[in-house]
C-alpha cells in the first residue's frame, strides 16, 4: 500500500506512525507508573481524601518518576548527539 504514495508522503506517514508509537509507549509508561505509585502509597480505604502519609508518598513517587524520566531523556539525547532540551 505504501508503494502508492510518493516519497514525501511516505516520509510523512512514517513520521506520523513514529509519533503515534512514541505516544503509545508514553501512555503505557504513565499507566505503569500510576499503578506502581498507587500500589505503593495508597494503603487505606478509598475515601474523599488521601491520608497525609499517602499524599506525601504519592508526591515523592511522582517526583522520583519525573526526575528519572528527565535523566533518561537527557542521556538518550547525549548518546544521539542531540543538544538537551
């Protein structure tokens, strides 16, 4: 099917597909992260609010996840020879 498109269209389709796959990977990682932090931090019954300990744990878990994600992105960019964002 891709043979029916000119080179520019094929390149655009490939970029679109790559973007969609990256977005799917990101969403998958967010779901894993959410599940991991929830299982680790939320220990009581679900009510209108988190306990102070649960809230603190969730904030720390999110912070660690974001720090790690930024570190990984910067390392990948360095390895690819791109300037960091």
